[in-house]
C-alpha cells in the first residue's frame, strides 16, 4: 500500500461506517443518497423499520402490476376454455390481492435500487419477492376455490388453467421483479424519491425504452463475452438461462419435467435468436464506425 492509499483508507472506512450507521438509523432508505449503500445495510434498514413498506407503498407498481396480472390470468383461463364466470372471478381475486402486495413489493424493490453489489440485489429481489407474493397468491386462490366455491365461481379440482397460470405467473414475477429493479435504478417507477420521482405518465413514456434495454441486456452480455474470447462465460450464461426458466416452470407445474424441458428449449431458441440479431447488429455498428474513422 503506497502513501496515498494509507492516507485515504481511514477516510473511506469512516465514510462507510457513517453510511451504515445512517441507513440503519434512517426511517426511510431514501434518506440516504450514497452509491455505496450495501445490500446488508438495506436489509438491516428494512428489518428495523418494516413500517416503511406500508408508508412507501409504491402505487405505480401496484396499479401497473395489478392490471398486467389480471390480464395475464384472463388470457390463460380463456385459453384453457374456462367459463367466463370462472375467468372473471379469478381476475377479480388477482386484482384485489395483487393491488395490495405489488405496492409493498415495489417499495422493497425501490429500497435496493442503489444497493451494492448490484448482482446480489438482483438475486435477493428475484427470490425473496416472488416467494412472498406467490405464497400469498397460492393461498388466496386456493382458499377461494376450496372454501368459497359456493360463493365465488371456481375451476375444477386440479384445474389445468390454475396450474398453468400459477407456474407462468412465478416466472413472470421473477422477470418483473428484476425489471422493476432495473427501471428504478434508472429513475423510473419511483415513489417518494424526492426530485427523482416523476409522474406516472412520464414513467409510462420511458417504459418502452427501459423494456428494450432490459430485454437486450442478456444477449448483449453474451455477445461481449464472445467478442472478448470468453467462450466459457458465454456458454455458462446461455445454458443457465434456459435451465433456470425450465426449472421454475417445471417445479411450479408440480415437477412435470416435460414442461421443464420444453420451456428450457424454447427459452434457448428465443435467446439464440436474440443473440444472433445482437451479434449482427454489433458487427454492422462496428464496421460502420471503422469506415467512418477511415474516411475522416
């Protein structure tokens, strides 16, 4: 360690201690505006001040999430040829509980938007929130169809529609949690974040671009691995994507590995198609840049 490092190390250690202290004592994680906030610091803050999940209830996530989830259940149930009464009942149940839980989930996701390391924040958000929301989802729909079927129309026992909807919904939750974290990190879908908070309409206008960047993230990362000659990293990333998607859907369908294998192959096909487009687009962009530099 050179002289400069020896002089700056105590200052950095003191700053880190102050950050951890402030985030632990803060009633709201948004009160701390430092990029060095750690995942463990956010977790301590949420445990010590759980009330902020309610006070910072993210109405933007609640509104958009409830509408998307309801339309998702409507599509799956209709595709499975359930009656209109059963379909609308499932949609209304989904609307009600998703409007409550998605707002709380949005507050939790927003808490992690500045946490470091970002990959760990992604892992926690993609596991913790879907586990919570789908435990509530399963209990809610099960209770409605098991104990209140004489009041609210329900599907038949072991309904294919319900099984499909629940399995796909879990995967959708993982992706939506990751997307929300990605969007909030870029200042979209925020609530109670001071000057960074935009209107719902402004956020909606930014969502297509955010969705495009989020969708392109994995193909671009694999393309960069290939360009850098890191073929093992590219292979592991590509393979892991299909295996994770297949495992989630296979397990949620009651360990039906035919479903797992089919969806894994489909995921690989989609990713391979996106990767081909990405590699080709990056090749054209670099070639165009090289021609421009030679000309000027």
